[in-house]
C-alpha cells in the first residue's frame, strides 16, 4: 500500500517535456517509488502531447487538459445561472482592476462552484454580459490608471485570454471520487510543479475537498509573465491596457496561491523574495534547490586535466537574455591582453535572429587569423552545438576549457552554472537572479552589462591557473552538497510527511491519517477498550 497518494499538477511540462526545467519532476517521481503519483497536466500544444516521457509503474494515472484546444462544450446557462455567473464575474474583475484580494477570491471560487455544478463557462465568458461587467470594472473608481484607458478591442482581447486562463475551473477533475476516472479529491496531497495556472486546480481541490496544497517554484511564474510580456518575440506588441489587465490577474492569482497554499518550496532565495513580497509567510516557506544528476559530470569533474587553460567556455540557449553581445565585447578586451585565448560558445538551443547577430559581430571583432600565408584562417570565437564531434555531451562541452563564463542579464536558477560547478570549473558570472546564491563564493561575480568587468574577471583566472583550479574544486564540492537529486528527493519526502502529519481538515470534518491504518481492520483493537484510558484529572485525585 503506498504511503502517500500525490496529485502532481503541471502546466506545459511533465510528462510531455524533457527540458532541464522539467526534469526535476521525473527525478522526484522516480526517487519516491514508495508513493503513488497521479499526474494532472495542462498542455500547451498538440505537438507537445505527442512526446511523452516513459513513466514508472507507481504513476497510476495521467489526466491531460489542453489549453490550446477550443473549449466550447455547447453548454448554455439558464437565466438564473447567468445571473449567478455575472455576479461572480463582477467580483472577479473588480478584484483584478482595483487590485483587491477579497473580491477576486470570492469571484474565482464562485465561478469554480458554478462550473463544477453546471459545466463549462466558454459561452458565458465570451458573452456581452461579461464584456460589459469588465468595462464597468475598468471605469470604476479605484481602477488602475492604465486599465481605465481600455477600449472595446482591449476588453475583447482580455476576455479571450481570461477564458483560457480560467479553463481549469471547468475541468472534470473535481467530481465525486470515482476510481475509474480519478479526481483530485482522492489525493492526499496536491503538489503543483509551478505557480500560476498550474496551481489553480490545487486551489480548487483544497477548496472543495480540503486536500493540502504544496507549490514548488523554480522560476516564479509571475516574474516569467512580466518578462514574457516585455519580449514578444517578434509578435505584435500587446496593447498597454491588455498588458495591465493580464499582469493584474497574474498578481491576484499569485497572491491567492501564496495565501492558501499549505507549504511553498521556492527553488532559491531569489524566488523566495518574490513570494514573500506577494504575501507568502515565512513559516510556510522552505528553499529546496532543484536536483540534478551529478553522475553525468563525474568523469569531467574528477579528471586531473582541467581543460585548455587558454579557453573560455559558454553554454546555454543563444537568446537576448543571455547577452552574448556583451560577452563578445568582453572577449575583445581579453584578446588584447591575452592574444592566444579562445572562446567556445556551445548552444543548447537558439533564437535564429539573435544567433545571426552574434555571428556577424564576432566576424567584425575577430577577423580570421592564420599562422602563415598558406594556412587556412581561423576565428578565435567558435559557435558550436552540443552533440558535435568535439562535444558529444554537455559535460564534455564544459570540459573543453578551464573557465566557464555566464553573461546573462536575466536568470532565475542558473542551471548551466550549477552544471559547470559539477564539472569542477571556475566560473565568471553576472550578478543576476540566484547567481550569487548558487556560487556561494566559489566563483567570480561581476555586474551585468559591463563587458570591461567581465573581461577583467576572466583575465584574472586565465593568469592564475592555480586559483582557477582551487575555485573549481570548491565549486564541485558545493554542488555535490546542495544540488543533487538525492537532497531534492529527501527534502520533498520530509515535506510530504510533514503535510500529512499536520492533518488538514476536510469539509466533512475528517482529518486524513488521524486514525492508524489498523483501526480499519476488524478485530478486538477496534473496540473502545483498545484505546488508552484517559488520564485522571487533578480534581478526581482530590
């Protein structure tokens, strides 16, 4: 019999994605075979659903709800139901526009109750009544200034977005317990693998069934929303009023999640600060670093050879947030001081337009060089892909040089930095996100967007190989202590048992696990005489 039944809530990730940011779910599930997992996944595309990672036997159920597919179930409400919908929707949008938590929560749970009883809200959310209620909330006193400027096109666009974000309210995941179908009410714990929309089913399971809710955030969803809205990736820019409404909804949802969750596990202190600023209390917070497979980096990390002493290595996704432009300018200063230095850039993924800009800048800054008049010229900056002949694996990419550089202007938990530490490499990083927390004094940290500081730090390690080797050894020891799968799994095992011991009271008054399992087995121990006798009161002894 499994010790704990866990409803794992995901959005756009496990079990349909295998990137590093999602792998921790798979490692967690495989690391706790004594428990039973049921996965409730919100998917973002049909292509995503075609690729599913193999699951272990103790994952007993996977239920998927597409956020990309049309959600019109043909359900129309009666007059009484429409009135109820409008009343709840008015509270919700008032809370969004005025930034008030109480009406937002009342409207959210009111709509959830209506959808649970009567079916989906696709038609209702796209009705004229919904648009008029939103317009009234935008024009009401107390609404944010940008929201007050919303035009009809803005209102229609936001209502379309809101319908998608509220789809978890209309799912059949909150029905009566039916072993053949599965309900979140059967879970002992709901564990949301992210905040935002992913945690919304967990909020409803707590509301309807009293199931304890645990929320893990390795990248704060509210912060990710803000950044995504700033960088539209070449798509048409979102109008200011729509952007303000979407941000207000995400903020109110994050605040409600942090207020209602039984426990929160940020992946680093940077994420923790975001949660605390949105209302999370410290007694319900515990930092749990993501678990990584250390054995992938053992060969490189424990090798006597620390890589080419004249090579700088960069690994990651080539995109504007990584600021490779600043890195190339910094490397130009490094080359002036140390002409024999090379820079190897290994891409895990690319934004094609930005890669072209980086290649063009590298060609301008570093013309091809040749030893003599008959030798083919070579550029000191190499753009490569992991999986090529020189770097078949990520670990071997880090192993090509002695110093690993990270030049980002935006980071959450810097996974590539932790990987470099596992490989025993000295690092030079920009002070963004959780970098200082991860490094912990085992590498050099410089301000972002400062090529000169980046160059000076790289030169200091290139000129002192013994120091670079000492820092690399210290970095590997720190990574093995804090960032392994084993420490991650052990932390969540402890948290699961802690939540069960706390005994969240369900709506029917029952406290889960309040009675020992043997109490349900027929026998003399089920009689009242088996229970320990109460201690006599002081008055009885007089």
